[in-house]
C-alpha cells in the first residue's frame, strides 16, 4: 500500500518537472531586483559594425534596479545571448533604487551620470530576428531572462521591446 502513494507522487513530480522543462525561458520569474527593462535589438538604419562609422552604439539593453531600497553594484553581473556571446560588468557601477543603465555596443566612456556602459565591442550582440537575453548575478544564478522574435514580440516594428515597466 505504501508503494502506490510514492509512485503517484513520483508521477506528479515527473509531470511537474516536464512542464518546467517545456516552459519557455521568458515564463520564469526570478527573485531579483535587477531586471531587463527593454532591448533595442535592431539598431535604426542599415546594420554596420564598423568601429569608426557603424551603428552598434544604437543597439542597447536597459537594465533597471526595481528595488525600493537597495543599491545594486553591477560588477560581476553577466549578460548573454542564446549563442553564448557575453558581456561581464568588470567595473563597479552602482544603481540606486529605480535607476537604470543602458548597455550599449561600440566604444565610449562609461558614465554613472548618463547611465551608460559600453561593451567596447563593435559587433552586434542581439540578433534582429530572434534571440534570448540572459542576465546573471555574480553568483552565477539567473537574475532575469527574456526571449523575443521580431514578428511576435515587436508589435510596432521599431526594433525595441519593453519587458518590465
């Protein structure tokens, strides 16, 4: 008699695990104050990753501190795409509650005053048709994740998608 409840519990657990495995990446909600607010995945104009005349600086990811009281240091946070391209915040950059930073492509001067960090890389990070954006804490656990498709996620076709308000 004791085997049946254990077998039934195992079947329920297996069903729950298969549901979680099949759930899309963006369906998960992580317990983190730091979240992806939006992404300009398709820079305006014709894509050019030339460091001198390209438009990679117009592609950006906005990360926001949604905490009402905690300041977050971005040092050690990692941003990745679906294929493993990554950017690690190597310097301290503090986000006060409600503050945000734009992680831009290309080269420039990082600035707390203007809420910008440059990847110092002239290659585009986000695909124009579809991609997944991962934000990892310094500990390695996920802070946030979102997937998008140009046809399914960008209703106005402007190359920008907003996730959290």
